[in-house]
């Protein structure tokens, strides 16, 4: 299959080379893990791709006890880009980027070093640059940073990028939204879910709404069940403190997988602008039934309790499989099976739509059970670079009518030069600077997802062990029956 590059377009992104206005970017949590792994390398990649504003400055910030000099911050950024970046920190692009970095510590009682650094940065940019504050801080620090932004006036006219977790339950999500809204209007707030920055999430929209082929069958009359599957091979990667308090449901399902479900299940929006798009995902979340705990399997990989920092009798889940039901005209009766876990057999990020079986009486020799199911599906792999595959039955060559499974697959890597390829984070940082909220989550949607999660958070079923490198506890088979868990390339449970 081939496609012309001209036909590619991204949600809400006016032109592939759109550049934001001049900016001062304030990075709170600049010495933390997220800044090191994703944000500093991502900002440099944007700079190298010519997608940062013509004039910009990046002011790193952290509490005074972690304060760095400008020079130390530049070194820190260079090491981060070296270790985690797509582009090496060298040549003129690095020199220009490095020169734009400075540091200003801020404690709730003493924000002066930060304020001075921001003033210096604004003078260096000249004119009246926009300000974006990126809050890559731990949840405990969140409210005090927001309040400080309000007290110091840094919030005035600024945009704020907020990192997950957006609360840990309904009450905390409401409190968090109230704290944010005391200082910022919703139009200033960009809640980042990096899954929504992945190319293939845009492509779910393109596939569904730019073609006449799929949308007419994208409903309960033709689809029997949907699987959203994000197994990971990594464990908790030393993040025991975070993970023990969070678990897979809060870390992956409430955020990434439910957000994806919003895009898979939404009605056609009137346009791809932020409001219509977010109105449609919010409607899906309104129609989601409260999580039924009898259809939830919580798992924990063997060895998790021996990880440093983990409680030896921990009940934190490293795996969740659950059934979500969207009670509206399009989806009533169609289960959405969601699964994500650590230390599993394969890394995958896949949405599979399984179609209803036609009557196969006239093909007595047709494949049965899981094989027939595999052959009647549309599979979207949204891990970068991603692919889309249609699986169906064909006749085997020969005198008899033997059916066999076949597939047609479109692979992004084979069809496009990755000229504008951006990682999820990079895409979203750019969108925030361009003021495009289309792919950022909204407070009402977040609160609804915590609301439907309440039965599970109040009454979590006990965790069940599963071996590392496997596909989760055995109970997940019963959970999905009469269907089967399905992964491309033959793995299933
Ligand atoms: C993060 C979670 O948000 O997403 C991690 O905190 C998870 O636990 C990660 O591993 C997955 O992201 P990616 O970049 O692999 O798609």
C-alpha cells in the first residue's frame, strides 16, 4: 500500500511547520526524572526541527535545596539529551539551545530567584513573549506551585501545562481542579496525556472520519467487542515509591487507556477544533458505566514484592484487565476490554475491533474459535511508528473450499518519510505553545473518569500473581469469555 505524503494532516495542527509566538518556557521540576527523560530532550528535538519559536528562553526551576547555576543546568540538560534524546547535543543547534537555558530556584516562601530569572529571560527575548509554565512536579508540590504562580503574577496571561496524575480519586481530582481554576481559566490549562500526542491517535480520527469505508460499520450492529491492549515488558524501573501509591489502574487505565477509548468510541465531531473534539470525548465518558468490579482482574507480577522500596505484603496492582461498557446508541452491549500491565510478554499498544461473525454454514471447513476471531478484525497498532491491519478469511487455492486467515497491513514506516515525526510529548509541548487544546484532557472529563472508577477504588478485588514475561493472571481468560484476548503475531490468552 502506498499513500501520498500531501494527504497527511494532523489534528488541529494548522501546518506542519507552524511556529509558536516568542516564548519564555518555565520548567518546574527541571531537575526531576520527567524533565531528564522526556522534556529537555523533547524541547531540544523541537528546536532542532525548527519548531520552537523564533525567539525563546527556557527557565528551569526547582526548590532551593535542588538549585543549580545556569551552567550546571546546561550541563544537566546536555547529559539528559545525550542519554535520552533523538538528536545528539552538538553543533550550532545545541549551542543555540544551550544559550537559551537558565535556572531560577523557587520555594513557596521565596520565589525571587525564579522571578529574576524570568525577567532576565523576557528581556533577552524582547517584546512581549508568551509565557508557558510546565508543572513537572510531584503531586504533593502541585498546589503550592499553582498558588505561587497566582501570587507572583506569573500566571497572568500564561498557559500552564499540567502533568498526570490529575488526582487519585474523585475528591482529590475536584480539589485539584478547584486549585487550578482559582488561578487559571480552563482555556489556560493544558493537562498532558502523552498517549494523545501519539501519531496514531490522530490516525484513529483520520481512519474513522476521512473514509467512507469504516465509519458505517463502527457500531454495535457490526462490532462484537473492542480490545485496548497495552502490555509492557518493563517493570517498575526503580519507581517503587510512585508505583506503590499509584498502581496500574491509576497510572495507565484512568489516564491513557480511557482517553484512547474516548477517541475510539466518540461520535463524529463537527470539526477537529478543541471544543467539538473534547465535547465528544466528554460525552463518551458520560456514557461510560461505573466500573463493575466483578469484571476487573487485578494482577501483580511475581517478584514485585521483593523490589526495593515495595511493601512485602503490597496489594498494589501491576496489571489490570477490565470490561468497560459505553451505554449509548452506538455502543450499548459492546464490551470494551482494556488490559495493561508491567513485566509482560511483549510491549504492545494495540486497539482491536472485532466484527460480528457472519453465518458460516456454507463453509463447513472454516476455521473455528480464536482463529475465526483473529480473521475478522481491524487492528490498529498505535506504538510509534504504528500500523493498521485488516484481518479476514479467504479461500485457500485448490479444488476444495478451505478457508484461511489473511491480512492487509498498512505500515507507517514503509509509507512516509518521518520528516515531521515527533514523540507524543514533543507534539503536545508544541500544541500547548500554539494554544491548541484539542489533544489535552478537560476537567469535566477527568472528573467523570474518577467518578466511574469509584466502585473499584472503594472495593478493589485482591491482586492475583502472574509470572513475569506472561500475559497476566489466568482469570483474565474467564473475564473475556466467550471471546479471547488477542495480540497480533499469534499471542493470545
Ligand atoms: C507513563 C506511565 O505515563 O506511560 C508508565 O507512568 C508507562 O508507567 C508509560 O510505562 C508508557 O509510555 P510509552 O512512552 O511507553 O508509551
